């Protein structure tokens, strides 16, 4: 057995697109595939600035709460045990007033509708 750390202290800050108070820690890239997983830590007042998705992206909130948006301008609240999904080319943004931790899964072959119920 091996134990790994993936907390905010083990990650790197995200500053692109006007992002602030957010860190991402890489977790795994699937060997021979296109899928990678990271853990995003948004401190209170943290925000990942608006940008276009380069591949399919699943944003799974594990702790805390915040907001997400796609191409629409209004923010949609999101809480632990919920996920947002963006398609390639879709502009998106996320943030939290109180802090939030989310797993981010990226890859062209993601198909969350196969397993998860839409809200």
C-alpha cells in the first residue's frame, strides 16, 4: 500500500484567466488514454476565471459550496455531491465565497450521463 497527499499545499496556484485563490493538485493521468484527474482547492473568495474547455470536463464538488457557469452569464449554485460538466469549446467559470474542493476529470471520452442522474 502507498499513501499520497493531494491537498492544496501539494498543488500549484492557478492564475490564468484572472483566476485567484485557487490551487490544483495533479492526481493521475490514465496511461495510454486521454483522461486526467486533479483536485482543485478554492479558498474563500476563490475563482477560476472564464475560459473555454479544451476537452470534456467534469467538475465534482467534494467539499464546500460555490457556483459554476457555462456560456450563460448567470451563476448556478453547486454543493458537495453535485457535478458540472462542460463540453469542448464551452466557456465556463467557477468560484466560491466560502471555499470548495472539487475533483476535476478531463478527457475526450468522458460520458457522465451513463452513470449519474441529471439535476
